[in-house]
């Protein structure tokens, strides 16, 4: 792709050179020198704006900002107008005096570090320079174009709030803050990415957070060394355990109500500027089967729905393999009439059942992926019509047996029950099918056993994804296989809050 370049670029080296060039660089007391430095650093950046305020025919003050990232009203009314109407102070600390008594902004910082000033201008702040002063004031004038708050398409809920995170990290923080009106909510900020310096917020409830997971998370975040972080999933791959595992060990959500609910259970939420996906750690395997509306609807309905999701996951990975194991190896497990019907359907099909299953699964995944990538209206029609037309044509042409179409349909429908497991399901399903095609029921059992062993050995920030300690009680499964009534869910998940003081269950349900 970049073969036309004569010399191979090293972005990491360039970023390090740029940062090292600014590290330790300080402002001078000359206004002209400071403005000249800004113009040199932002050379060929045509959206930069430089505005001077003069007194007695000499430039005394200059403000520098990046057009399109600032609130022009704030600059005109709260910065420029007061500076032009007031008597400008003298002395080496005149910038501090202007910030304290002239400029009207809600947030200001005095600094002499050029690197901090460059970052502030690039992020929508306005920098105030004054002649004779070796310091500058960083004034908050940010105003980014962001989309409005709406319900996330990937996490639509039957009941509950309709708000979803946006690409503005501060707006996301405000939605969390509005739901958790307590000083127990801690928000720690940092910047990741040598070039992008993306703002990242780590949010948690101080009284209930798992301290071990928090310390481990901060340690891993501090070790991230990358040019840019453009999405929260960059961080996911850099800090997760079992990096080559198919299953997630870090959760994600676009709903602020879900994020606050996770924090109340002792988890930690990571917000990244520029992306609506919030990360949650630690992440338990059962969270793949939980949905936000589980806690807003009747516990009878949501418990049944959750059991269906778990059953759907088991079916979508095992049904093709089970069908091949029965048809190709263990015929005696089928009733005689059903066996005769399947044999009659397969008598005119040229391909072996295993090859037939592999081909149909690949075709199904192609149709599904095409439907996702196409525009919404076209994609839905293409997926449905494509499946119907290709399936019927394949049966009529005697390329595929009718029972195989039913098997693939069941597999595809049950796959939709667990959208959080779409990626691992694709590979696991093919692996189980391959083992069943070679060894029958023995291969099917071995494949499912290997998947189960892998799941129970997963950890998320030192916490096992599946807890197997031999104790089975309602207290342990109240929010796993089922969703117990709210008056019964008075303790936090033990797997996450194992190092915290347990809450004492109330004596009467009304006190929950």
C-alpha cells in the first residue's frame, strides 16, 4: 500500500521525537516569541486563530485557539470583551491577575509548559499569552460537535431508559454522574496514545470496588504504549488476559444505566473519548447472557428468557455437530421412520453430510455478514431473501438435503439469542462440527468438553469468569441462571466482591 515511499516511516519514532522535542520546553517572557513558537508548532494548520489585544499601539495580550473546537461566544463575551474594556495589569504575574480578575471562564490553568499548551489548544481550549510574562493561561472554551443522546442500536431494550452513550467522554461522565449522585463515585482521568493523547476516564464506586482489580487495571493502563487510541476496543486488546482466547474478558456497554449497575456491583467502568462503548471489568461469563431489561421486567419472564439464551448458546454450537454425529455415525439413535426419511432425502445428494454442513454454515455466515455491511433497509431484505432463495434452490437442485436446511436455520436463529458471543460462536461451531465429523459422538463430547474447560479457566483481572466451588444454593444462582426478585438480591456478586465486607440480608422483604 505504501510501496511508493522511498523510506519506511516509523510513526512511533516520529511521535517520540516530537514529544521529546516539547518535553521540558518552556515559554519566554516575550509575547512575540511565544506567538512565533505557536505558529511554528502549528505550521500548515489553517484552522489556527491568533487574536491580539493592544494598548498604546503595542500588542500586550494574545489568545490562540483552534477554530471548530471552541465556543466562539465564550471567547468573544468572556475573554476578548473583558480584556478590551479593562485596564491591563503590568508585571511578571499579569496573566494570573487577568485570570483572577478580568477573564470570565469556569476553568483556567496557569502553566509555562509548551507541551501542555499544545495539547490544550488541540483539544479545544484557548491559551492566553501576555507580554513580559513567561506563563500562559489555559482557558476552557471547548465546544465539540457531538450527536444527540439516543438509544443505542446494539442494545435496544424492551423496558427501561432509552439513553445511550455518545462520542463525548464528558457527556458520558455527566450521564453516569446524574444516576450516581454521591461522592462515593470516583472518576480518574488519564491520557493514552503518544500522538492522539486520548482522554480516558476510569469510574468506580470507592466503597464497593474490588481493590485488586482496580490496582491491576491501573497498572495495565499505565503500561499502554501506542501511537493512538481511537476506540475503546484498542484498550480491550491491550489489557485483557488470555489474548488469544475467543471469549471476552472485558465487557462493554453503550447504556449509562448498565454502567452504573455494574459499578454498584463492584466493577470498574472505562470511558474513552471518541467512542460510545464503555468498558467494564471484571467480566464474568454469565454476563454474556444478561440483558439490561432483565432488571426492569418481571423476574418470571426474565428468568425464562435468560434460560433460553443459555440454551440457545448450547444449541448454536452443537446442533450441526450433533446432526452429523447421528447421521454419519450413530444411526441407531434415530427412530426408524425418521431415519428412513432422512436417508431418502440424502439419497440424491452428492456431497457427504459433513461437507454439506460446512458449506451451508459458510454460506449462512456470508449472508449474515453481507446483511450487516449493507445499508439497513437493503441488508435486512438481502439476508431474508438470500436465505430463502438459496436454500430453496439448493434443495430443488438436489445439492443439499432438506434436513440440513432445518439444521442450519435452527443454528442461525439460536445464534441471534446471544449477540455478545457472535464472534466465538463462529469458530466454536466449526470446531465442534469438525470433531463430530471425524469421531462422531466421541468427537462431539471432546470438543464441548474442551470448550467448557477453556471457559472455566478464564480469568478477568484476577477473578475467575466462572466460579466452581462445589456449593449450589439460591444465593449463588440468584442472578446467573435466573433473575431472582429484587427483595432477594441484597448481596453483591461474591465472585467480584469477595474481598469486601458482606452486606447483611434484611429480616423482612420490605427492607430490601
